[in-house]
């Protein structure tokens, strides 16, 4: 057979089938990504609504809408008491760090 009479090359039936499967897989992947994106957004919106409701309830509790100190750990003193407690903790932590750095508390230093 001469080169002039040769039939043009066509991919075999197996190659076309494989390409079709590949395109279908890519389409399925894109569709599943879209579905996941929608589910994720719905979940985020629900979570955001719950967060807004939680913050509103917390704000009402702080303003005195509920019983004093109920579930908020603030006691009767409010924010001032909480700040004083934090300052005490910082001072205690600072003393502890200074003791370690100076060798106190581990039997090597002398007070």
C-alpha cells in the first residue's frame, strides 16, 4: 500500500471511551464541588445565626437582663473585678517566673 492510498489515522474505540469516562469524571467532580460549596454555605449561615443569638443573649446577661452573674462567671463586681483578678494572676505568674530565673524554688537559690 502506498502512502497516498493510506487511510487517515483514527483513534480506536477504546481511546474514545476512555476520554468519555475522563470527561464524565471531571464533570462529576465539578458537580460534587458545587454541592459541597452549597452545603458549606448553608452550614455557615446556620452557625452565624446561632452565634448572633448567643452574643445577643450574652449582651442581655451583661446588661442585667438576667440574674446577676448567671453562667458568666463575673460575680457581683462585673468587669472591674475581672480585671483585678487578671492583674493578680499576672503578678503571681511574674513572681513564679522570677523565682525560676533566679534559681529559687529549685533548691539552688536563697531567698
